[in-house]
C-alpha cells in the first residue's frame, strides 16, 4: 500500500464529502497532556469531572482505541449567516442569544455520519481497517490533534483558528493505518488580544489560558448547579453559549458561509425573545428542540439560563409577569434564579 498516495486521496475524498479541511496527525500528545494536567490542577475545569477522569486517555489515543497510530482530523464549517447580524442580537437585551453552532441540527450526528462515510470510502479503496470516529463525544484532544494535523492553530481563546476563522466543527477518525502525517500550521495570532479583551466575564485569563468556571459557554451548558451571582449580570442575554471571542477575531472576517442545510436555523432561534422561550412548557421544549444540541441540557437548566437573561432585560410588565409564572417552580434551581431576576426588577420574593 502506498500510504502517501492514500493520505492524499483521503483528503480529497473528505473534501468531496463536504469537509472544508482534512489533515493527518500522529498520536504524540505528551506536551499537551502536561498542559492539561496544569489546567486541571488549577481547578479551571469546574464541574466537568470527566475532564480529569479521562485525562490519561485524552493524551494516549492508542489506549482509547487499540491499534491507533494516526488520527484523521476533519473540519466542517457551520456559519450560515453574516456575523454582523450577531451584533444586533446581542445589542437587544430582550432577545435570547443562542450560540451560532447550536441553532441547527445537532452537529454530533451530522459529523459522525460524514466521518463514517469517509471511513467507508477508505475501506472501499484500502480494504477493511481498524478505526473509530469521534465528534466531541469522547476523551479526545480535538484542538491539539487538529493543530498537529495542520488544519489550523490554537488561538489565544484556546479554539482552533485558521485563515478562514473559527466557525467550524471538528471530528476525528482514530485509525491503524500508518498514513503520511501533515506538518503543523504556523500560529498567526501575532500580538492581537481582542478575544481576551472582549470576554464579558474575563474567563480568558491570558493567551491560551481559559478558566472555564467563568466562561459563559461553560456556565450555560456544562455547569449543572447555580450560576454564581456575581457572573449573572455579565451574561447579558446569552442563554446558550457565547460567541464573543470569535466575533472580534480578525480572521473571522474571512469566514465563508456554510451550505449545509442541517446547520440552518430552526425554531426561530435567531429572533426569539427571552419571554417567548421562557413561556415554553417542558413538552414544547422537548418537541421543538428534538434533534438540537440544546436539548441535552434539559428543561430545568434551560429555564435557569433564561431567568438570568430576563433578570438582565429591561424592566417591563411583560418580563415581570413571565418570571412570576415560574416563581413557584418545582425545581429549587429554577426558583433561585427566578427570585434573583425578580429582585433585579424590584419585585420582592
């Protein structure tokens, strides 16, 4: 088998299948493991216990999938509207802001399906081989592997960047084929620190250093308990995720729009108000967000996040009445955040 030729073919097959970039990396991640250990030691992973529990596996792909010698890293763009429209949503405190990646179909399913098709294409050419596909679903160092595979560099906000920005998903194929590896890409952040300066909660403590406990994406998605009171006013109207550090990145000025129908906005999440979403019943939440990545946080945390947004919204009878409907909610978590929001609007609880 001519593995150099196969490596080239795999990249072309990946592009034919709709990936915007494909690269190949080895499995040497010892340096990345040391950085991870330092981050965990600082406690910056917050309630993400799985980060510590599977730390060793993240740095040792062959232990996660026996026989792995190479990782095929793939990128799929997801931006479906011009970034300028995002500024309008954040500037209207009555609207609910949902991170761009979460407005369409669950990317996990889309990526895994596309990665599997690439594996099928490889098998048709090279014969059966050992592999496993991942899309943000296992202890995998996605950014590190993608950087080693040459499809981008780690930005100062810790996300992967390339000359067309960062509005993309990553997926990996762990395989036992000794493919030709790609060279790492040079870092092109230079002296720019816009992502650090814009972070509403100062979660980016310095270049390449992120305290997840303060990150709005973590607080509204991964964090299961009460959101710290001192951070709630800083969250604004962001009810699921945050895009601020990407919005200000100069490289995202060169981003291309995705043509993937699966990533197009569903349920009017690009124009919904906080009051409208807060009025959804649990049954509506489950039905409307079926097939959405948002659904995995559950109705309770959805209401928690919206209560914070409403607490930051301009005072009005509509906002106060919406909050009052949930002030006796069965969940202590929801009640606490609703009470906080009502107090922000001068309503005694």
